[in-house]
């Protein structure tokens, strides 16, 4: 009577293949989590910039700037992720090239610069203090809008 069984080599190879498969499986979930966080932050920054662009387009030329434009911190939303509240914190800076748009000079044209920055703990470019708006921020979105009378 002949018995069939696994040899030690076959068992080690099978375990190595299973371990490799699990490693790939878990690394996909890890990178997916990082990418979804980056996507969420970029989407919120884009929405903030779009809202500011709409406010700039609705602003009367030469009128003083709204107080909300000088606020540096934006707290756009509180999200609940896996049962825990997550506060999103974005920095914004609204600058004017010559200030005629907000009544500071008598020139006929101006350039509005909007900078939205945030701290993101995932992805590349992790140097702290590289952005203009926030000292701890490492990602930023810049928009320039030409305005004239």
C-alpha cells in the first residue's frame, strides 16, 4: 500500500505562495486607503477654491474685500470616518497684485491669487514648511484670476 503525502519542500513552497498572496492583498488595501485620503483632501481643496472663485466673480470691483477672505483657516467640513469625527483643516490666502479690485489703488486691472494649503500625512513631498499659507502644510493648490473693470 502506497501513501501519498506532502513533502517538506512542497509545504514550504505552498506556505510561501500563501504568504506572498496575503502580503499583496494587504498592501493593496493600505495604498487604497492612502489614495482615498489624498483624493478626499484634493476634492475639498478644489471645492474651497471654486467657492472663492465664485465669490471673486460676484464681488463688485473696487468694493472692500469681505472679512472671510482674510481669515487664514478654513474648516470646511467635519467628517465621520469609521465612527470617529475627522476635522479637515485647510489654510487659505487671498492676495491681490495691485489691490485695485478691493479699492486700494485706482488701476484698472488686478490679479487675484488664491492659495489653499493643507497637511497631508501620506504621499510624497513631506517637507514641512514648504507652502506659503500654512507652516505645517505640505500640499497646496494655487489659482490666479485676472479681474478688471
